[in-house]
């Protein structure tokens, strides 16, 4: 193999490595829902039982909820939204 061919091969491998790095970062960014607890909100306006990213926050402007404290929901402080390893989750209180 000539020196020129070896240099070209090294450049191609280097460019592929850089391309793979940026594609991997882009894929990881699409999988990340949150970076902190404040990035997560309830998945529904009333009696929510899970959490979503703020970008998926429901529009609750014209919604009226009952004041019932339903079990297995975040009603009445039974749970709150949090961020764990890039995913929005419910931090359930003591049951």
C-alpha cells in the first residue's frame, strides 16, 4: 500500500468517526426528555398518574378538575414529577 493510500484511508476512518460521534449525539438528544426535575410536568390536567417533558405539557386553560384525591395519582401531594436518567418519572410519596 502506498503512503498516499494509507493517508487517504486514515482520513476516511477519521471522518467516519466524527460522523458517527455527531449522529450518536443527535440520537441521544432525541431520547432525553429532561435534564432536571423542572423539565417535567404532569401528563394530564386532572388526576395525573405519570409525567412528561414540558414540551408535551397538556393545555389546561379551559379544564376544571374535581377536588377528589384519587388514589394512584399525584393528587393531594401523593407524587410529584422528577427527572431520572433523562426520563420524566413520578416520585411517589409514602404509601
